[in-house]
């Protein structure tokens, strides 16, 4: 059974692959290295780990393909990132700072807390109480 909890670094790699697939369609390790500004050996190690844990496949042309489990983690991490960066920017935080801090928050908040916070904010915006 594949577990859906991974470390922050793995979440970052999965999120990067997800974003790059949305932007470019197909993704190779070199694309991830450029996007995350990390070395190719770092990406090679991360890809090996993620592949061995069932979060992605590498096809015959060396394209990175997220598995269902990998895509779920990537989408959840990306959703948290977008949410927190938007909230911080709306609160007046400089966008560059908001992006950095959203990246930290996305890895530490539990799924339950995130869902409750998101619902709380939606309820208060809809009721003009926020």
C-alpha cells in the first residue's frame, strides 16, 4: 500500500512536476532542476526515491509521469500553496514573501486543519463577517 504522506522535499518535487506538466505537457528531470534551481543529481535522487515509493513513473523517453498517488499529493500541496499565498497577499504581505511563507505553511498544516481553515474563511466571506 502506498502511503500518502511524504516529506516537504518530496512534496516540493511532486508539486514542481505537477506545475511543469500543466505548463509544458511533458517534463524531464532537467526541467525540474531548472524550475527548482537545484542540481541534476538532487533531482535524480528525488526521482529515484519518488519512483521507488510509487509516486511517479519514468517512461522510455525519460519523461516524468505522476502516479495517481503522486498527483494527489501534488494537487493537495499546490492547492495549499495557492490558498496561503493568496491569503497572505490579500492581507498585505509582499508577494515574494507570501510565496516563500506559503511554501513553508503548505508542508506543516494538516489536511484537516487546512480544510477547516479554508471552510471557515469561505463561510465568513460569504456571510460578510470576515
